[in-house]
């Protein structure tokens, strides 16, 4: 069986082609720029050339691409977008309009895109055509089985997406916090997860008549459950994924997420992170504190106390936040429990390994 797992982040998209007839270490893998980074680069090139930008496609991750659009508009060049593509920027279309972007129909977008000085940019997180093209150079065909992770804040046009995201995470943890609670077949994706649903729709559309099997997850839980495949992850464990965009920590026991916090990586530092890890395990880290600090929040359903934690697993591309500390800088409470997770020898693929676990959860 072949399964393509794609973990779509802010900085990179991490891709693994798993072959059940080979050792996991012989899986094919790519760590490439994320879709939002690629689109941001296209936008900046268009700005230099003074082009009109026309956004089509579907809702996807923003961040870098949104900042690039802001720069394009500030330079005095117009941006047109279909409503679905515009949702990348904000869940509230009126907010997008106030941003300076002109909302147009699909037909109008096609007309504008044909203009001599226009550039059409198709918005999508998961691009099977690009991945297929890259693999084909090496005589590798795309599979019919997929596992895709994106970070989904949920559709919350009237409230903070940070608050809404944590409401969704809290609900999943209260339902049990098991892997099965965080994995969806296309038809199971909740309506609130608009970004995830958009990728499922585009994937199934691209597959056409092929009998495609697919699962979808949020990037945070995917990385958490993937890091747990490292042999050093003895539970109860605190697993921390320090990503390019976000840092997520989860307390896991008996393969259930029991507590969680999420923050923006650029706002974290080693001292704060160590403090969060200890207090999450003690149950004293609260939502309001993390949110007020610029993070997404925290939720504790159960906390056994830090002294009962047997391992602290750190993964993610920004893990040097702790990795480069001297022994004297690592707090004594965590020094003997700290491990830098590299499941199957590949730290950057933690999310993909979590996705594979999720695929087999849905398709035993």
C-alpha cells in the first residue's frame, strides 16, 4: 500500500510517501517551502512588476501570503479575489473588503485574469499536481491514498479565531482526546473546519474517478501523535512541537491528549517554554494567561503533576529553542526527562507519522 502524507505548515510542507512493503526509513520524503510561502513569493514578484493580482481557488493558510498582499496594496496595485479565495485573509468578507481587496465573481475573476498586466494566483494548501510533477521526475507515481494536515482555526467571522480554535480543541479533548477524535475522512470533517474541508474538496476533485481514500487532521495533533512514535516517548509525556509559526504542547497519557497549550513561536523563549511545560503538567497553566500573552490559549482536562511526567518530547523545526541551551540553562525539573524526538530518524516528519497513524485508525 502506498500513502502520501502531507503536513502543511507555515514555513514548510513536509511530504512522505509511505510504502507498506518497505521499511519506514526507506520511505520517500520531501521538505519543501509551504504553499503560503510560495504564494507570498509570487505576490512580491508581481508587486515589483506592478501587476494586477487575481486570487482564485479556495481558502488556505494565510500568514506570509497575507502580509505580501498587504505590501502589494500599499504599493498602490489592485487585488481582486473570489469569495472563497478571499476567506484565506479573514472569515469575514467585509473585513477583507476593508483590507482593500475587491471581491468578484468566478466569471469576473476569469475576465480580469486574462488582462495583459494581470497575474492569476490559485489559492490551495495541498497541490497534488505539483507533488505529482516532482515525483514523476524520479519515475514515481502518485498513490490513491492520502493523509493531509493543515492548521484550521475554524470559521469564526464574529469572534477571535484564536478563541474559536481553542473551543474546538477543548471539545475534542473532552470527547476523549484519543487519536480517533482528531482524524476525519472527507465526509466526516465538521463544517467549522472550512480550510480542511476545502482541501478535501480539491483533492477529491483532482482524483476524479479514481477510488481515493483520504484522511485529514490538524497539524498540531498530527505532530503530537507522530512524536509519540519515538521510542523515548514514555507516557505520561509532555510533547512539544515548536513549529515555524506555532508552538503547541500537549500532555499525553495512555495515548490521550489530556491538556494542551498553543502559542506563536516568535513570542516564545526558552525560559517561558520551560515554565509552560511544567505548569501544564501541574494543571496551573490557564487559558486567559496564554491568550493575554498573544498565544492561542490553554486547556487542562486532567493533570497528573509534573513529578509523574516520564518524558518531555520536543520536535519541530524551531526546536533549537531548547536544543542549544547549555545544561546550566535547562531547568533541573526537566533536564532528565528531556528528549529531542526524531521518530524513524526524521524530526521534520513527525506530523507525517501522526498522519499515517490517523490513516490506519480510519482504514484499519
